C-alpha cells in the first residue's frame, strides 16, 4: 500500500533561531527581547521533535504565550490533522498520534504544582523568569529522567514592573542560569542571546520609535534583552550593599516595621523590617512586601510586627490617609494582637528622603541580614527622575530606617490601641 505523505508548514528561522535549532546541547537557555521570535522557534523545535516520535511539552505562565505557541503548532500540523493522521484536542492543547505515546502539548504553568501531571522527553519553559524555580528543579528535571530528555529555557530580563506577577523567589534566577550556561565547558549547556532587532519580521522603524515611549532601563531589558545588575544613577550599588552584608545581628534596642501602602491595585505594598543596635548600627531584617488587598497586606504587617517583636509600625499615609491606620489597627484588634502605630507623611521627594539613609550605607553602618533579592534589585535599579514606577520596597526601607536614625522615637503611650484581653509590653 502506498504511504500518503502530508505537508508540515514551518516558518523559516532567522539566523539566531537557526543556531538554537541546530545546537546539540541538552540544556539551552535563550535570553531574548520582546517580539524577538523566541516562542516561534520554541514551537518550531517542538513540532520537529514531535514528528521524530518524541513527547515535547511547552509550558508558560501566561495564556497569551501559550496561545502564541499553540497557533504556530496548529498551523504547522494542520494538513495531517485534517487528514486524520493526528488528533487535536483544543481544550487540553494537545496533538497526538492515536494509538501511540507520540504527543505535543502546551500548558500554563507557574510553579511545580501547575507543571505536574505530565511527562515529557523534551521540555520548554517559556517566560522562565516569571516561574517559581521549583517548576524546573522539583518537577521539570525529574520529568526528563526516563528518556534522558532535553530542556529549553526562554526568558526576557525581568523589569521591576513585572515583579507583581512573578512567582520566582529570586527574580534573577533565570539570569543566574544564563551565566551558568555561559561558563559551561562540557557542551551540555549553551546560552543564546538575541534582541528584538534580530527578528527580521518586525518593523525596525517601530523599534527605533519605541525608545520615545520607554525608559532607558526598560528598553535595555525588554528590547535589547540585557540582564541589568545595576543602573547608573541609582542611589545604591550592589557592592555597597554586599560589602556590609551579615548573617546575624547583635541585640537590638529598637525594631521598626516600615510600610508604604500602594496607591494602585497593580503595585506592591512595601513592608520592610529594620532594627538598630546599641552601637548605632542598623540591620535590615526582613522584606515582606506583597501585591494584595488591604486585608492581605495589613495581615502581613501585623505578622511582621509580632514575629520580629517590633516596637512600632511606621506607615506613610499620603495615599490612604486614615484608612491605612484603621486597616492595620483593625486587623490587630480582630486577632487580639498588639500593634503600636505611627503615621508619617511624605513632604519631600523620594530621593531627598532616601539620601540620609544612603549616606549611612556608605558609612558602613547599615547591614542586610541575609539577602533580599527583590528589595536589593529595586535599590540598584531605581533612578530618581527617570524610573516611572513607584519604588514601594525602597520607600518602606527608608521609612523604617528614618524612624531608627533620624526621627525622635515616639514615647510609649499605654492608652493607644490597647487590645482587649492582651497585656502590653510597655
């Protein structure tokens, strides 16, 4: 019987996409600019592996990315699907050869739990910078054991504006993997970098014009796909923070929880805990900043206050006014917990408020107890007068340290915010 052949339609890759496609490395990591063609090459490779009889699995944290991948896969395999050679399931985003284990699948996945439930011998993790690290380390890597499978990691350097959606504990985990791949001498890893300009199918004029709509930092990250360690003009440097980092701290005479409530539902509330020792040194103890409702961030404030045995919560009220105070104290009262509270108002610009605190870092008297990746990334990339986002973690840090080093401590007042049934510590 004559075998009937069917056409499979794949896009012609641009030169860097071709290098990725041809690389024999078992682990590939791609750092690419927006609209650079990273998802298209992922779809192309997955289709090729599927036609070789493998089980490629593509995962991305957003449905938009998944749909881009799925569109390319369906387009490539449409003729054999129509002929009944392959079976397509739109709900599960799968295409398979009936009666075999040969299958290609796409899914949304943020973390290890959402990636579970499948097995694969060719895994692609797209927008990897937004995923929890366990998606690879706990589930993805073991998934490839049976058939000594391969993996591709794809990411665009994360801007601070994307931090509100990331599930990563360390926002730089993809960048660190890229550096590891660059240093590999065994041939097992290969790193690829291309910018939005490397895609010949998008408008170069539009790319040039977009510089007028983006900050220099966002342009370098999103278009040029640069991993930015720190930015000229930022108030802090990584060296300044790292040189005075410690693993522990002495007894502290005062501990403050600084809070910077957000004025937007898309921004985080800054929550940073800091303390001061008897010798006049300051210690950053915790960063509990989060994107959440007033109830969620209020509960995080109270938890940080009690867990660190803090003396007072200091919160900026420029946006929320009395709501900020009533929210925090109301949550404390509802759970029968103690919370001492102080309002602060921002009468000066963020950079002006931060300068005295930066000076203390430069004098070597402020220490980070451990690492706080998201806080420190914000510290070394926020540029006064240029960055267009509100640095909520920096603001919370500055409020806490200002209360410790510059403002006069408020005297104990046993009559304020006493909680029924609880004994005050004053």
